[in-house]
């Protein structure tokens, strides 16, 4: 995602810090439209295959744990330096779709430290913005090698 100019960030920040308009998050749901080179992800396992699934937003947050609940249910902006939030909003305001957040399970396919915790690997700001607008469902990207375990953890 390209950085928006600071002046645009300032306008969006001022508009949304006091409520602003309601936006509908827009997502790429076709794999052909997704280019991970446009994200900050370093997850090489995506090359082994992934799925895009829609999940209940509240259930996902609850499974991620208290630290994420606090992060995503707090203010949209924690301070004026959060330009990535403005970037997300800018794209949605202009009718542009974004890549769904990448959610991983910290298991043996990811690292030597196995906790089996669900966490976002890429897309924190997109998740926070989507939760701010109180979405009911959210599309996420899950590694194919983790999809069975993810569905079991989520109780789907």
C-alpha cells in the first residue's frame, strides 16, 4: 500500500477522530487480485497456498485474546502519527478494495515456539478499521496448511 501524502492523512485524521462517516470495508475476494508484494507480510508460507474465508468478526477477536480486543475496540486512532489507518480509510473512501488480513496460528508450521494462538500476521490496521465500523463478518486469509486447525479453533 502506498503512503498517502501527509496533508491527506491530516484531513482524514481530523474527520474520523471525532466520529466521521460510516465506511463499508472493501476487500479483494479473488486470489487473482491479490498481490502480497503490496503488503508488509514476510510470511513465506503463503506461497504454499492460502484460502480466503469469511468469519464472524466478534468470534475472531475473542479467539485472538485480550491484547487484541483492547487494540481493536479502542479508538480508531491512538495518535496523529498513525498514517496507516488513514491509508486504509482513504482507499475505502475511494471505493478501492484491500487485501484481507492474514491470520495465522502460532504452531509448528510457523515457528519453533508453539502456542496455538490466533494472531494477525499482516493487516492490523485493516482489522482495526473494520472493527471500528462494526462489521459483522470479515474476510481473512488463512494458510491452507492451517485451515483445518483454524476451523477447529474457531468452532466453525
